[in-house]
């Protein structure tokens, strides 16, 4: 049985005081949450991962990064390596987010390199994929998704990495208030699951979590996560306030 994952992607939001107060306010309210059923994650700025990890150390809250370098170490100004993240016990890392793909020209090949670095340092990856509005309108969503999967996971055997998380985030739904309907999202999630089955077999495909992302909020999380192949959400805007994030956690917990 896959757990439900509720993952907050804070993007470039929350400075030190806001980030620490958020976690201090959230933690006591997670007391009744059954960790066998649900995993709760937050990806703050790189700067605050260490501090938030320390605050969350006796809890089930997982703290991760929003990116990682594809390089191991050396002269790469401004980059953060997987080894650095592992040295502060970072729990997970988001890679291939559409904002990285768009503003930093990240390719599937580069994302695959990042994925390898995370595997090397045993940091759980969240690999983001998704089509643009133009691609959906052109009717090529399936081709785009299959190309991203084949590129990001080229020559990799995920049967040894069943904790990898895939986030399907239609680019047109991110930060726009437009959400994919549960049926539209489920169609793509089922396609991703069937690709995983054909590549790695059903045991691995059934173990891997596939999250939906794109304007997920308290008023749509239930209908999305109730779909058979939607295992939770990667949440941007609605994860920035304790109240709305906690409301989503509570709804997911009841599903
Ligand atoms: P959003 O962002 O929930 O604000 O649409 C989701 C994401 O980019 O991961």
C-alpha cells in the first residue's frame, strides 16, 4: 500500500523567521497524524534546510531541497551538491521542476545526472515532469511525458530505487489557479504507472509514488488524491501558510 505524500514546495518564499515560525507552529499540530498512512514534506530554500531539520528532528516532518547540482564538487559557483545535502541529512530533493526546466534550460539528460547524484548519496528524489499548454492543445501530452520519463530514467533500473517519487505537474496548472480535473490527471498518472510496469515490472511500478502538482488546494486535494494512481501532491502556493497546508494534510489523512 502506498502512503499519501503531501509535499510543500516553497520555491523562493519565506525568509529565516517565516520558515522557522512555520515549522514551530506546524509541528504540534501533526501529533495525531498516522505516519503509516501519510508522509509530510517541506522543501524550503537551501539556506534553511539545516535549521528546519533540527527543528523537526523528533517529528515525522521531512525536510528537503528544491534542487541539487548535477556535479559532484569543485568549481561550480553557486551550486549545491548532493554530498552537501547528505551532510545535513536532507531527506529528499526535487529535481526537474518546470521552473528549472524553463528558466535554467534544464534538459532531461541533466535531470538524469542530478538523479544519479541523489541515488549516490541516498537522498530521495522527486522527479518532476509535465506538458505545457501548447503541448496539451496539440494533443501530444502522452509523447511529451513518455519522452521525459525515458530521458530522466534512461538506462536506470528503478527496481532498486522504489522510493523514487515522480511528480506529474502540467505546466499550465502551476501557479495559475487552473487545475487538471481528477480525470485528466488520473489519465496521465495511469499512463506513467503503465510505463513503469513495462520498464520495471509491476512490483516496482506499484511501489513508486506518483504525485500531482499544479494549483492543488484544500478544495481539490480530495478529488485528486482519491484517484487510484494519484498518491499525493506537490504543492506550491497553498503550502506557504500553515492553515491551508494543515487543512490539506488533514483532508489527505482522512482519504
Ligand atoms: P502551485 O505549484 O501549487 O503553486 O501551482 C506547484 C509546484 O510548482 O510544485
